[in-house]
């Protein structure tokens, strides 16, 4: 199942910068095993969106709550949205 995770960060960009390397390392494991399909910060850097491929919403919640940003209090809230059927464009566009 695909789940969209929307995370909101505190406005303390210094604390975000300190925790960021651990977050990237954590995220990399899920990119490599295929559970994290897409991820990116919002333009204002006060949050991010992840697309996860998981068995259950509980698994997605465990992944999001295990992120070093969440554990350090940088991610102050998150919301999970299970998706129905997904349509993918056959045209390759740069991201």
C-alpha cells in the first residue's frame, strides 16, 4: 500500500541543520529497500512529504516516528494518508 506522510517542522532552522545528517542517513535505508518511493522538503523548509510503500499504515507510522527529526523534536507533527489507485505519467519529467 502507498501512504503519503506529511511532516511539519519547528521553525528553528539551526536545530534542523544539526539533526539533518542523521535524518538523511535514516532516510537512505528506506530508499535502498524500496519503502521510500519519493521524498522532499517543502519550499519553506518547514516540513516535508514522503511517499511510502508499506504493508500497513502502522508500518508507515513507525518509519515516520523513528526519523531522527521526529525523535529530536524537530518534526512537531505528522499526518498519514493511505492512497487508493495511483496514476503515473508515462512521460519522464525531471524532479
